C-alpha cells in the first residue's frame, strides 16, 4: 500500500480536462491546503470553510474515493 497524502494524489490530476483537473488545480495552488493530510474529515472540514469557485464537494468525495483506491495499488 502506498503512503501518500491526498495533496500528492491531486498533483497527478492537474492538467486533466475535467472537474477533477479543475479541483486538483485549485488544491495545488492553495497555499493553505493541508498538504500532508490523509484524513477525509480533516480535508472535508477545510474545504467546507474554504470553498473553491467551480469545484463542488461532490467532486471531492469522488476524488477521495479514487485516492483511497489509488493507495491500494
């Protein structure tokens, strides 16, 4: 199993022409994002307090599930 933060996973999505890519770009450009966190609740709380234009929490939920699966392989 891999040991990477959600932020590190987001860096793999930057540049995609999709909602995931837009979300990832916001995350990578956000200097205050919890870069070392692997915890869903911690990141979700941060995103609820700091929403991104054009990026929904539904996208985050989908990406976090993808992140958990990515860690397994």
